[in-house]
C-alpha cells in the first residue's frame, strides 16, 4: 500500500492540535472516563507498577549502619543515597547526579519516546494502578461511571461516592506520610503521629498540606497534571525525531479507515472487488481506553504518556476480525513509512558520549570523596612567631566537616616537611556526628626547613594512624 501523504499533511492542520483533548471550546473541562484496559501490555504494566510501589514503600524503612538507606532532608540540605551521607558541602555531587538523571531522561526519550511517563512515573502509577482501579472496583467501568454521575442521588450512589472519596483520602494520607518519610525519616514521622500535635505542629501542618495536595492531584486534577502541568510532554516535542520510538498508529496500513460490516464484506465478495479500506475499522476503542482522552490515530501528541492501553485495545479488535495485530505499536515514523529504524544516529551518540563523561566524572568524585572534609587556614591578622627553640610558628583555624555518624579524635601531621610539629589548642581535635567541628592549632617548622617567606604545606588528618583526609595550606616565615 502506498503512503497517504495527504493524510499526514492533513493531520498537521487538524484542529486537534489547537486545544487540549480534555478542554472544550468554551474552556470547560471534559471529564475523562477511560475504559478499563486489558491485555498483555496492561499486565506487564501492573507487574512493573507493583514492583515499583513495593520499592517506594519499603525504602524509607530500610537502614544501613543505623542510617536511612535513602533520605532527602531538603530543609537541612542533607541527603542519604544508598546509605551514603551527603552534606551541603557535597552539593556539587548532587548537581552532577541531577544532570546525569536529566540527560538520561533526554536520551531515553530520544530513543524510546515518553515511555517513562506511562510505566515508571509515580503520578501515572498511583493514578492508573491505585486510584483508577479502586474507582473501577466501586463504580464500575466507564459507562457505569457515566451513568452513576448522571443519575439522581440515591442511597446506592451516596454509598459508592462516599466510600470512594473516603478511600481516596485515606490513600492520600498514606502517600503524604510516605513522602515525609523520605524527607525527615520514618522515626520523625512516627513521632508526629504519636506525640501531641503541639510538639510537632510544623510537621503536622506539612502532613495536612501534603495530604490535601495528593488528594487533589489524584481525585480532581488527574490527567491534567500530565497534559497541562508537567513540562515533559512539551519537551518531548523537541526531543523526538523521525527515528524515536513511541506508541504510534500505522496510518500506512490503517488508512483509509472505515466501519467494517458483514454486509460490506458480503457485497465486496459478491462483486469480486477488493475493499478500498485500511485495517482500521474506526471502532474508537483506542480513544475510549486512553487515560488522557486523545486519539492516537492523529499522530504523536504531547498528551500521550505511552501507557500502551491503546495497543492492547486495538490488538484485541484485530484478532476478532482476523487481521494482523500491531496496527498500533511502539514504532518510529521511519519504521512505519520506510520500514526501517535507525536508533543510533548522531544525536543519540552525542548524548551518550556526554552522559558517559558525566557518569565517569561522578564516579571519580565519589571514589575520591572522603568521610571528613578538612579546611586549615592561617588566622587572619596574625604574623609568624620566631621561637627561641629554633622553630617558626603560625597560628591556624581548622574546620572538620564530618559526613558520618561516627565521632572520633583526630591528629594532624605535616607530610612534606621533616621535623614539622602541630600543637592543637585545647583538649584536642575531634569530629562530631554529621556536624562541623572547629578549633585552633599551631604549626611549627624548623627555620632551616623553610624554603622562603612562603612555604606550601601538605597536611594529613589521621585517626588511629589511618589517613581520613588530606589538605593543604601555606606557612609564612622570615625573608631569607
């Protein structure tokens, strides 16, 4: 079958691109009643979703060496990822990690389209696999929901609506507790729950706000988050090209579409002519199961989250009419038109190279990262002291930023000058749990070891004879 380029050009000028599918011409929202999907892809999505939900709910309760395995304490600028603690001083590592994540999503989108949204995004998982399934369970499928909403308020309707909203509120409360657990930890969340409100009123208010927010998102906003709020849909229009894989309608095979009736088939067979009709029978099931209300046959649209519900619906119809499946499938424009795919083009290779460089940089910085960051600076306004014992001394301020939960004493040693001495003022230097400790020390160097007015120092920080960090500073002495 030849390619119908008039069909393609017509789509570009179609009015469906001038407005969002869930808003009518008067600006009023069109409530979406998606038909309950079923099929192989939907089963795969359920398995993936249940696994990700299990991981999401389990992570806050997992601890490693007494520390949360994953925690994002944004108010204090402290993050724990896979049991590794990152302080505000490690912010550069976090920035690089975010760049890696962003670039990975871009690269993934360039190759596979918006598959992340339909299969991994928490918004989609909670909406389609939790809230929507509860709605199907209580109110029935799409037609039953429309009929229930249009019916007068009866005892049955009140019971169903109240039960659904009560369960929605309960789940929103659970999600808000889970969300806060990732920020302040499960132990603090437990205190907010069990202690009087007056002792944790800030946390209580935050929990109430998040609960209303999550309830509003999943009970009211729903697909509007994906179509009007999330910027990813608009970004994919820039990232996709003719080789990108996405949920696509095979217009070459499907057009011209039309209803397929038994009489039409019999008349064609009786007259000995071939029906001038594509495989699409215009049943519109692909539209009915779409959670964002679009018609995938119009082409790639920002509202499409690649959930693959339309693929399952179309395949079921194709099997019933003895046609090949995959009329709607994950494919590229070139795959449909030219029957070929070229995923590894110049842009993909360029993104991959930059991603590999960033991952290499992050790995190097992580491997070279120490548990203690040390800063030793000469005390401002102080000059050197010429001691009678043949030493020149300088006064320094030190800071020890400990990134661990361990507290231990440390000693300092100048490693590049023989005979150098370090005297800590006070009881001695020690690290504090996840805090910065500071103090004052003298560094003394024999006069004959000085290289001039300014001497570079290499200083090691030791605990039980083991080096925990290394730093550098400068030493000032008399002019030779």
